[in-house]
């Protein structure tokens, strides 16, 4: 692709020449891009044009739009995600690559994602969720150690509902399980723990755990001492609690049927842990974005995902799950011929908020490894200094649209630019770009006059196009 940026300011002012400047990712070390500027400096305006060039070049484009303002790109199809629209993607679909995909990887991925965006996922809840996920896959005949079982078809909510109503269980196994399957499986397990389902021994065991916790508490209090009276009272309570434990244990053993009753309890820990694990899933489900209801993009190559109605946490989870799927798809298509040409672009508005310090976070993986598969990561941001250094030093093109002088020292240090560079950047009139080319250790920053009907130089730049 080739995107017209404007005219070289140096040639325009010093030499009275019109020298057009282009963004050509194929000539850079990678197709990643950072567009940075404070509010009102034209990030959205520039981004739209940049993306229109990508669309015109026939690239696939996924735009993650947190302000619902980028749907005007020519030829784009937009989809709003909200509880009302109910569009979403099934997070249980698998990458089928035997080396990089599969059940365990997806389970780890989902758990890490949950951990990274929600507070305090305890180790017991995590273990419980892991078992729920693994068992839900197993119910569909999808096994961690058998890559042949990872291939299933995509199902949507309506299809699933119809098949469940018609009790077509064996046909359902042809499709990936969904969050609904996971939750109804979890609810069944919870039922078993609470009322024993059709098995009394399991509920007796849960009662035994409760009675034992009470006994331990009493013994702790006894050990801490107190008056003779208190200790005598505690001693009696301890005896009572012990008797209760023995009773529950007896009931557990007497009601055993399969001998495997303990398995479920060990896996799912306790009613409390399973309940709080289920609450996490409810949270995911409430967002709507993980319902098996793919948005109606059809075969549109330019897809605008409108995320304004979601919470910040939901936005991050949604984008990362999509990024993973997009990266998997690009990898399946194989390396590009030149190793630098672009096939697909992902545009992240407020891009800094998706980055983290974790090296295996999908966004860092894409920043590092996506070039050869033709995937470009384009980020617009008001806070360029909040990107990790690895991205800032590796990004193929950086465009500064105007940074507040308060952040100049940080920007100079992190973006390796001079104060002059920042000084000559004039919002909506002159942008400053750096193109990282092969074999060029520290390329210079260039000033470019951008098209703008509001000033004479801008008119010249617009006319040139
Ligand atoms: N080169 C330009 N020519 C004409 N108008 C422009 C140009 N660049 C930006 N504008 C206009 O300036 C206004 C602010 O630009 P824009 O909305 O792109 O800023 P922004 O950096 O995205 O701001 P925010 O961070 O608040 O979203 C808009 O009305 C936009 O149309
Ligand atoms: Mg904007």
C-alpha cells in the first residue's frame, strides 16, 4: 500500500518545491504504526485517511473503535457490541494448529485474560475454572492431547438453542461448545455439590468440610487459651463438632455409589469456590461479547468494531481475544512473499491501554512476530510514552501530531527525538514522522505539511494529491 501524507516542509519552505511524502509499509522494517497526539490534534482525522488507503489497497482491516467515530471509512461495515445487540464471539473456539493451539492453550489464555482484567482471581477459583473449561471441552469430545479432536464447526446461539430443544446431543458435538455450555455445565456441578444432585454422598462431603472448618476454628480458639470457664465451654463445642464430622463422614461413605464422588469435589473444591467461579463467568456472559453471535460483517474486508458501550475491562478482553484469532488466521495463511508486505491491519484507538509488560501477551507477540505474516498493528494514542519501550523502538512508522510541552522531556527520551522536532510539529498543519527502514539505525524525523483547507500550505498539500 502507499498512503499520501502531504508535502515535505523543508522542500516547501526552503526550496519552494512540492515534494510529496508517502507511507509505504513494504519499505519499512514492519507494518506497525504509532499515531500520537493530544486531544484535537487530528488523530481520528489522520487515522481515517490512513485506513482508507489501506482499504483501497485491498487489505483486510479490523478497527477497534472505542469512541464509535470511525465507522465513516469508505466501504466499511460497522457493528456495535452491547447487551442490546448481543453480538459477540465464542471464546471457546480453538486454534487448531497442533504446535500453537489446542485446549490447554485456550484454557490458559482465557484464564490469563480473566486474571489480567478482573481483580483477585484466587488460585482455587482459577483451578476450578480450569476444570470447568476442560470438562466442557471433554463433553464435546475435545481432548487436550488429541489435536485431531480440536477441529469443530462454529455454532451460533440460535442454532445451539434449536439443537438443545430438539435434544440433538450427538449433532451438537460437531460444534465448539459455547459459554452457555460452560455455564450450564457449571450449574449442574454446583447442583451436585449443593444438593448432591442424585448423589447424597457429595452433599454430605460438602457438609463435612463445613463442619471440619468449624472444628478447626474452635480448636484454634481453645489453643489461644482464656479462662477455665471458656475453655470448658469450647471443649464441649469441640466434642460436638467432632461428632458432627464423624456423622457427615459416615453419611458420605454410606451413600457412595460410583466411588468417584470425590473427584468432583476435589476438582470443583467447594460450593463457595464454584459459586464464585460461576460469578466470574456470569460477568463474562453479561458483557454479551462472548455470546456465540458473530456480527454480520458478511465478507466485508473493512470491519469496524464499535466498543463504546462496553466497560474498559470488557474492551480489553474483547480486543485481545479478537487479536488472538486474527493473528492465528494470519499465521495459517503463512508468511508473505516479501516478509514486509501487509495483508491485514488492526487499528487500535487509544492503543496504549491494550499493552502490558507480559512478553506473551498477544499484543506484544503481534508487535514482535506479526510482520512476516503480513499483519500490521496501528495504534493511535494520546499517551505515546505509555507504550512499552519494545514497541516504541520497533514500530515501523511513528507520526507525531502534537504533544503537550509538559510531556516533551518524556517524549524526547522515549521516542528519541529533539525538542526542535516537537516544537515544529503543529497540530493539523505539520506532522512529524519517523520511518524505520532496514539497515538504518537511527533515522531522522521529518516534518510534513498535511492537507488542510484551512491554511495555504495545507491547501497546497491537498491540491497535490
Ligand atoms: N488536516 C486537517 N484538516 C482539516 N481538519 C482537520 C484536520 N485534522 C483535524 N481536523 C479537524 O480537527 C478536529 C479535531 O480532530 P480529531 O477529531 O481528528 O482529533 P483527535 O486527535 O482525534 O482528538 P481526540 O483525541 O479528542 O479524539 C476535527 O473536527 C477534525 O475534522
Ligand atoms: Mg479522536
